[in-house]
C-alpha cells in the first residue's frame, strides 16, 4: 500500500546550546503548485518547536492540539515540559488516529535540560536523533547533513547547515521551494526568520 504524501522538506538539527528547524514554503499537490508561503515550522512552547512535512490541514490541527495539551500539562506540573514529553504527546495523538492517520511526518525537539530532537511518522513512532529530515526532499537534505553535521556545533554553524540542506533539497525536489523558514530554540528563547532561496 502506498500512501500519497504531499511534497515538502523539513530538517531539524541539535547544536551545543539548542536546536534549529528549517523548512521550505511550497505546497504542491501532484503537479499543481498550491501555495508559495506556507509555514511548516512552529513553536509549540517556549522551549520546544517542530518542523513538519505532509498535508497542511493535518499539520495545523496537530500543532493546535499539541500547543493546547502542552499548556494544560505545564499548568498541572508548574514547570516547562521537556521535548521528549511533547514528542510522546504527539505520538499518542497520532497513534490514536492510526486507522485514519494524520498524513504528516514530524520532527519535534527543543531544549529543557539538553538539546534533543525526535522524528515521528504518521502512526506515531518516536525516534530520537541528533539531526533529521522529513518529506519528499529528505534524501537530498540528508545527503548534506550526513556529510557536514558534527556533534557540539555552534548555533551559526547549525543554522547555516540547516539552510544549506533545505537549499540542496529544493534544487532537486520539485515539491520543495519558494523560501526557507528557520526556527532556532535555545534556553534563552526562540527566534524565527525567513531566508530567500
């Protein structure tokens, strides 16, 4: 059985002091370009973010539900929710919907104690990693990441590498393109910016 996954490319990288997420902005469905300005990187809490590839509606509903659940959990525990807990919340939500899955591939991560990222498939498997790529351009992005990632990178190096890997994917994947959204999360907080291709 093959599942139709709309195109996109998103990456996540850990560095010495936090995590960086990057994704391109194009939404294509078949050979039709639907949008050139779609956001696929999201801040979930002050210390946790996500980059997602897949169906936009599924992506948006997942982010809304997880943001709400994380807020409730934070009020219950009276402390920041670590990335592994948010990854588990996402996993549970996606697994509950396994017969009508959310057609998304997710990279979620952040920094509470130390930087961490996790990859989730549409059924909710949680795989920890130091860097990851999802979507139709993932192979091209991983080609760059595998070669150039090193543990303990500085923020600028990791950000530049994330942008470079998305650029590589957009050169060969017709479903990816139209600019790059970047989200950087450190203990000090989050910053977001957009890069042109």
